[in-house]
C-alpha cells in the first residue's frame, strides 16, 4: 500500500474516532495510535491527559497523554501528537521533533524539580503524571518520550535517542507516517528487536545446540549476569513475553533470595537459580575457540524468569551489587516466524507450569476467544426498518485484527466489508473484559486499566482443584454462547452512549476528565440499583434495538453525576483520582448512595426470576451448540486427513491403545466418522487429539504421517 493510500485510511480512522468519541483530530489521532500500541512492551496502557501551559522562564509545556510506571522495569511514557490534515503533509523536520520533544521534556523537568503537581488541578490526569514523576523519581529508570505524527520523518534527522532530564534518563521514540504504517500493516503486535551483543562489549553467549525439529531449534546457554542486566536496562520489558510482563507487573517486588545470592555467593548463582527460558526469531552464531557463542539475536523474548531478570538489574542499579561471577542458565528456543504466534504463548505457558501461574496470564489463545470470534462472524444484528444490510459485531481476537482484515481489500470489497462490519461495531478482548466487569459491578477493576482488568476477568476461566483447563472450559463454555455475545454487544452500545452523554455535558456538570471511570461507575451503579430492586438490566432489548434509549440515558446521566462526585471527593490522605477509582472502597461509597429508579429504568429491566429462566434456557442452548460444533470439528478433521495422519504417527501405540485406538480407527475415514453419533465419542476423540499433540504430534494438511 502506498503512503498516500494509508494516509487516507488513517484519516478515515481518525475522523470516525473523533466523531464517536467527541475528540478533536489531534487527540483522536493520538488515541488511535496509542490504542494500537498498548500491547507493545515499549509503550503500555495509555492514559489521555491533555495539558498545555507556560512553565518556568516562559518555557512551553505540552502533553497529550502518558502510560504509568511499568513495575517490571521502572519505565514510563509521555506522549505528544502532531496531526496535519493535508493530503500530503510536509516532512517532519528535526526542528519539529526538537520542539515536540522539548514540550515533553519541559513537563518532565517541571514535574521532577519545579513542583508542577502543585500547579495542576488534582482532578486532572496530568496531575497524576506530575505527581508520579515527583514522588517516584527514585524508582523511574527511564522516561520514554513518544512523538506521534502523520508526517514522514526527515531523513536528515540524526539526534541521539537517549538523554537526561534533571538526572533522569530519557529515550525518544518517533512514530512518523512510515513507522505507523508499518505498525498497522504488521500482523504482529510488537516491533521486532534486533540485538547485536557486540554493542554491549560482550563476547557473546556460550551455548550448545540441544535439539532441532520442524520449525524449532533449542540451545542450552550460559549468560553473564552483567550482560543480562545490561540487556534489560537497555530494552526493559520489551524483552518480556507479553503475558509474563503483565504477571510480573502485577506481582512487583524484588526476589530477596536472588539479591542475597548475588551479594554473598555470586559463584553459586548458576547452581541455585532455575535460570530463564527465552525464545527468538533467529540467532547468529560464532565460534571462539571450541565454544559456540550467540552474537546476534532477533526478537528475544523471556518467557520464564522475568522476576530473575528484573531482580538482577535492580541488584546492580539500586543496590550497587557487583555481578562479576554471576552466571545465569538460559534455555533459548528459536522459533520459525510462521509458527511464532501459536508456539511462543504455548512455550511460555508450559515453561511457567511449575510456578502455578493462573490461566489468566496465558489467555491469548484460550478457546473462549476463538468461540467469541466464531460467533461474531455469523451472528447478525436484528433487522431494522430502513436498513437494507444486516451487519455484525466484529470481535478482535488480536490487536488490530479488524484493520488488518480490511486494509488490503479492493475498494468494492472494502465497501462490502464496512457494510457487514461497521467500524463502530468492533469489540476487542480488553473491551469485552471491561463490559463484562461493569455488568458484574466491578468498576474498580475496570479502573485498573485495560490489561489488569483483563487479567481480573480471565481468572474466572482458571481451573479449580484437580480440574484441567480443558475440563474447566468444557464446564463454562455453554454459558458463553450467542446470548452472552449479544449481551456484550449491548454493553458496548450502552458504554459508547454513556461516553457520548458524559462528553456532551462538558461545561455543564462534567468537569472534563476521567470519563472512562465515570462511565464504568455510573452503569455499574444503575445495575446495582436494579438488582437491589429484584431486577436485571434488559440487555436483550438493547441488542434488539441496537441503540440506547434516550430515556434510559437520562437515568444514566443522574448516575454519572453521582459517580463523578464520588470519584472527585477524595478520602483523607489521598490526592489521586485515578488511584482512588481503583479501590473497592470507592465503589462501596457510591453503591451505598440511594438511587431512585424511575419508570424508564423499570421498562429497560426484567424481573430476576425471568432473568434466571432465560439464563437457564441460554445454557441449554449453549450445551446443544457446543455439541454440534464439536461434531463438526471431528468430521472436518476426518475430511482433511487429521485422524488418518494420527493413526500413522509412529508414536501412536505408545499414547493410544485399547478402545481409544478402535475409536480413532473409526474416525480416520469420513465415511465411518459420520456414523459416530454420541457426544461421549466426540469428546473422547478431542481428548485423544489434545493428548497426542501435547506429546508432539503435528498435522499438516496434505502431509501424511509425522516424524
């Protein structure tokens, strides 16, 4: 795609976001790119925070948003955007970059040393950033300065990427037109790191090749503690596989045992520590004497051992410990790029099994997501008067999936796609978690931010006791069928209508900040009041009408006023609205307030007994749908040769025998597979498949047999 074509697509995205979220173009642009970057470890979870003022000595201060401290590596990000609404924007010059960078650096300097937090109203998210910079200065390892622009960066730009502000290290990241285009075109959700160990004064990582297979190559390595610390210091949580990073951030803290070993017995570190597990896209090897050494690594990700890595760096930087003599065992698996998306999360999951990490930490490929995606591709919205084409609500199982699927279509196909999946009918996995937790009266979880709220949501899928994850999902799956997805889409409608209602009240009762928290608390407050009255929200009615009733939004407005008041009335000892919103005490304060339910609220709700009856019916339908879906999967595997290939797998008799082998034989032919009539047989075949794949079986269509 040419730059001009992409720029036009980007302009349409910005316009749509601006219209639906009541944002000016620059802020809509910043929000659009920030949302796409949120799962990139170099960025994080974005908080919109507009601030513009004159600082000391008349220096201009400007900010559009930030991401909070990443607990795994001590970094935070500041963001400023530049949007030029021209068909062919001029080049982003060095002078332009210096100006934008200067505005962010001025904010940081005044916050660190100039008491900026005392000059910003406490109800502003910018106050949260300024306060964090001052209070947590000693914990901040680096401030990342992000510049977003829809202009192409000048080729003459040669500034150093790293510098200091008031003694705190900074690092600039410029997201110009070409880099944003590459971000949108990429099917990955992160930029690939290219690490040259020469740049760290290293002679490489000693290694031996341990195994080699189809698409995989594994090495047993020894990495020096200083090198591991330097890599993490340079690249931070970009080195941590996404779910490991989230888990580490939730736990925080430094392992005291690691610190003690480094301090008292560094030569025993290798013996005492389990080491780290990592993956890479490729490595470059060299030999020094008889020892093979890794000299370059592409896309290094630590999938187990994040706590070890962070603790080693903190020991070096904060405790001033000497890492000479510290060696860390490392298992490095090189994964072919076409297999990376599926295999890396699995490697991470199994590498962490010994630590009993909850399924919430490795949720990206859970069958729940695949089921939501499948439902969203077939479930049409109810027919409405005057609308010829019935559309669908698109579920994004991975970040940017919606734009990626439409980006390279012809104009005619793109128009058809847009009619089928309108841009305002997209739900991603963190949106879904947000809507679900609001519905279940957890606005304080939603206020934790998208990723941490998602982790909270995902805990409901964790296995219990001796249950396997597959057994837990089989138990839960019927509850997450068509009716559930309709309810989530209805919540999306209510959420967006709530955002519009709050934004429209700016200059009236809305003070202009913390809109997401107000919306989350207000809807949860209404649902709480309905349940106290023995009723439930009628989300089916919202789904059927595909819009929020204006009378119901008047109820929401009353709730939102109370929600904002509760959020802004900080308890003694607290000075941060964002942090107060994350506390269950905040929800307790709001939910204790009496709330009058008028006739409109009653009309948009149903009695609790009716709700329970509908839920039972939905579960029964879910059980039936799951059975049909499983039967279809079994037959499809028969038709594409999966069961036949499994029969011919050389290890089959080690893992499958007796009645299971007979069942597999019957499934291997489409003609006999179609006669498998019981759900028990279908489930048994699925268990056989899962067991054999866990033992190494892989099936590729048109390839018979496996090594």
